[in-house]
C-alpha cells in the first residue's frame, strides 16, 4: 500500500467514526485502532500522519496524546457524504 492510499484510508476511517458516533461522544480513534483498521505498518501510518500534519494543516486534530480525529477541513468534506 502506498502512503497516498493510507492518507485516503485515514480519512475514510475517521469519517466513518465521525458519522457513526453521536456528537456528545468521543469521535477520535487511537493510533493503534486506526493502524489495525487500515492493516498497515506503524511506519506507514506514521508517514501518512506526518504528511497530514504540516503547520497550518487542518485535516486532523489530536484531542489527546495517541488519539486522532477529523480536523475542520475534513469534517466539512465528511459531513453529508456517504461512505
């Protein structure tokens, strides 16, 4: 799997979590949970996350250490989209 595919997979998994979880609940995923859901190595996931966290990038947020969630840019893309 190429890093671009992992980036898209991160979006899809986080979007599914966002859509399937009530707003009052935690919509984030642990990094381990995300890696297992994608079936990728830790190194490949880390590379994709590094690409998604350039300064000023708002695709991801890290609500607590070791957890990741959709950031404002991706939440807008995800809302109303069927996966």
